């Protein structure tokens, strides 16, 4: 069974060189998301969508066709292209053998390696290692190759197709200089082979010249294969490992769990088939895991479990699942009590037990409401509807004093903007908000109020069954509003600095308000290029809002589907210029001043689009990722 075709440019798509850049092409390289999914399902199941075959499809015999023409002597930094090509092929051989019980069946064909280029030998192609050759002999043949002759690529492909392989990997820096038409030649080869021998061709371009890019892309399309671009010696091994996943019809899943976006932790992960519920894989979740390409239901074994439906894993891609809606619960015995008591934590909705621990244990829970039962031996202490908040540690004293409460108030602002208060006690931190009373176990706390600059106070004592109030010094409110064509731009990072010394006090997202100490500040707005606003004075009790109009928005749309790697948008001043701004997410965007920029779009560490962008005042520029 052949592995299904990988959609074009899924690994490292062609990107425009500086001389080729346009404003925003109406059709960047690649296929639509719908085509990605259809290709995956059709290839993985032999055209039967309901089957959803999840097992790794064998790649079958693989023949590497390696360009050893004179152009491979061209330098790439400290090495030549041939050294990069060798590194790629060695890494591909190793990666294919990593998760296989048997060594992969590899063959090696070279072209341009036997005759000097002055002889113009357009029949120069040799099979240096036959299928099933010893792996050491294959690696040795790759190592001994030296670039020498011309590039009879079309002829080499025709001769390769007469070999017995079914999957081909072409590693080259360019096209055919013998007058051949490689793309048309491969189409003829595929047509002659028919359905009885489905041939697939993957193309690996080693720093190709701009004029050769489209011709090589045509080859990978004709071969129903992937297109990988390698730009450096350091990039050869990662690219080879990704292609190995494609050849094995595999992708990777990575799970990142954090408590409120801060502390990370791991939980077991289960992958099941959506239709049958059959278990495909189970793993600890501490690192990325290689799995067969396909459609999955992913269950995170948190407390309670989180179930994520329809997670699509495409060949060669890493799907990253990020969740942060967790808090922490610690149940303690009263001060002076000995031993540890059993604790049952149940869902407040259906009373199902989600964790069984003991007092003193630190338990990570999905934010929500729980009933907690503590077995003290002679009595059962029950706390119903205990709320666990995202990013917050909740402490409960079983059978002890009633909790107290803490209120941090801002004079002059009865309803202040949301500002976090971190309450530290005994290595545990609770998160509160200015202007909102919150329950806390009795004790002495160190408070850090995230005003600008932060306000810190020590030894704040919370008494049982009472409310403790901490009043901040006189403050003001600072905000910055940005406007573009569609209205306000919210969420742009604004750095706040002391006006004279330049000391950093923190950041405010545009469109939000923050309590600040009276003073004069310098604001640095993360637009492209950055905007600096000097001498912004905030007085006690004053609301100071700075406005910036006439901006533009450069965005990538539509949003990437759930369960697929996010995109990263990078804006530069021009080819070879400095980076001005960047944004990451399912639909990244950057606020920009009117001007001309170079934009890059990355996905899973691979550059998928590059081009020039010209934006006018209060106009939006859109890069359509759906065809990347």
C-alpha cells in the first residue's frame, strides 16, 4: 500500500526571493485546506472515507535520485551544496530506520557524477546501490559521490522509473541543462506505469535558483509528492526527519499543559478512532509523539479528562494542543493536627469522583466547581461547590477555621480596571483582583499588585471569618487606543518605561486600562515599525488615554482549523532588513504604519509564504493562508 500524497509545500514551500516579491499574490503556493483533508482521507484509506485506516502505511521500496552535477559545488556558507545533500540523505536513511523493525529498502541513483561537464554527457546516470543493498554500502555510496558533470535530470528520472522502486526522492539544486523536460517526462512515466504501479516522487530542493523553483514544484505535483526546500546545513536533518514522517505516513502530536499560562505539567494522552473508539495510542504526554496520520479523538487524562474531537494529523506535521484552564487545590488539616487524611474530589455537577488524594497533596484540576470530602476518621468534612479558578491555588483547611477574605482597593476608583494581585504564603500563590474581595485561608501573606510599576507589601494578615483590606497608594489609570480601518486594534503590546531612565515597568495591551503610579512615562507600541510616545504624564485619580490613528492591519486569514499548528506572521523592513514585529496564533495579525514591508508566514517551524506587502493609512492587508 502506497502512502498517500502529501499536499504541495506542506514541509517547506517555495518562497519568493527579494526580486520576485509582490504585494500579496492572489494565489500563493499550495493547496486549500479542504484538499489537504481530502487527500489525507483518500490516501490513507485507499479512497474509502469511512475506513480511516490509522496504521502506518509502508512506503515500499524507495529510490533516492541524487544530483551530482557540477552546480552542486556551489557554496552554501561554509560548505557546498553537495555536503548539504549528503547530510540530508544520511539523515533520511537514519530517520526511516528509527521506528522500523526492518531496515528500509533503499536504492541510490546519481546523475552528473561520471563525466566532466565539459564532455556534456547527457546520459550520465548510474544506479550506485540497488534496492535491498546493505545500509552501510548505501551510506558509503552517498559519501563517495562528488559533483562533476551536467544535469540530465529528465533522462535520469526516466531511467529511475525503469528500476523497481515505487517511491522516489529527488535531491537536487535545480533543473535540467540537457534540454530535457523533467515534469513532462515524469507525467509520461506515470501514465505508462498505470494503476498497477503507482509511482510517487518527492522533491528536495537544495537552495535552488529562483528560475528552477517552479519547475521543481511542477515535478512534485506530477509525482503526487511533497516539496521540501533546504537552505542550510543545519536545516538538512530536520527536513529529512519531516520527510521520513511523510514517507511513513506519520505526523506528530505534542501536548502542552500549563496552569494559567505559567507552570507547565504533563498528563497521559489517549488517541482513539472517532467512529469506533478503538485505542490507537497512549503515551505520557511529556514530549511530542509520532503517530500514524489520520483523524483522532484526543483525550487528555487530566482531572477531569478533556476530550478533543476531530484532531487531524497530517503527514510530516506536528499538531500542538495547548490548554491552560487549570488551577491547583491543596487541602490541609488544621494547624497542629497529625497524619494525613483521605480526600475525595468530586464533580459538583454529577458527583463523579475525579481525584482521590490525601491532605497536603497538591492537585491540578480543570477550572470549575467541585465537592470536596475529607475523611477525618470520626467525621466527614464536606465542602460543596468549591470554585477552582484558572491559574490560582486554592487552599482548604478541613475542619479548621473558616476562611477570611482580602480586598485590595484603589482610592478614587470604586470600579478599577482588572489588575491582578498575587498573594504569596508558604510557597503557594493565590491570584486575586484589585477591587474584588476574595476568600483566603487565614495567615500572613506577601502581596504583589501588578500595577505599573508593581506595588509590593509584606506581612498582610488575613484573619479567620473576617475581611482584611489593603489600600493602594494614590494611582491613576493609563491606556492606549489604536485605530485602523476596521476600528480599534486591541491586544497590541505597549511597553511602559520610566521617561528619564528608560527602566521597564511592564506592558499594557492596547484597548485595556491599567492602574499606574503617578509619574511621566515613555510608551513603546509594538507596531511595524514601533511607535514611541514620549512624556505621557499620569496624575493621581486621572484617567490618561493615548490615541494613535491612521494605522493599518496586516493579517493572515482565515483562521487555521482547530488542532493544527498555529501560524507565525513576521514583518520585516525589507529583504535582509530587521524584524519589526511578529504575531503567533490561528489567525495572526500585526498593526503597521503605512509603508512597504516584507512579510513571512511560518507554520510548524517552516516558512510557507514570503512576499512584499504595501499598506496604506487605515487600510487592511490580507494574506490568504488557505492556499499556502
